[in-house]
C-alpha cells in the first residue's frame, strides 16, 4: 500500500512542479499555478498517509519512487525516451526504497 500512496504523491508533485515549469520556462499563463498549488498540497497530504514512524524515513523511501515517476513522466508526457542508464538508475532507486520501507521495525 505505501508504494501506491507514493506513486500518487509522485504524480501530484511532478504535476504541480510541471505547472511552474510551464509558467516560467514555457511562458504560459500564471493561471497554470492554480492547479499546480492544489496538486502540491495533495502531494504533501498524501505523504502524511504513509504509515511510517519517522518522516525522514518516509521521505527517503519516497525519493526512489519519485525518480521512477519522473522518468515515466518524461516518457509519457514529454515524449522523451529513457535510456538504459535511466532505467538502471531507476531500478537501483526502487531497490533502495524497498530496503528502506519494507523491513519490519
């Protein structure tokens, strides 16, 4: 279940940050920030739903999921194909996130 929450949080964070990218880097309307701020608030709320005793551990595990989600965003939204190094790095990040998140404590 934590991986589902992390995946949803990653989509919310990336979408929220992407609206700032659209506004600043691509010259879109400042109105792009309205859904962006809402998306970033959803991201923060979702991270509080992860059952972890310490916020730092929850954020550390999330980092691996975020990296994979960012590469998926690049591929699906921006149409940039991940290369073998992207895939290798993402695989290592998922393994690291699992090591942090899954052991019984």
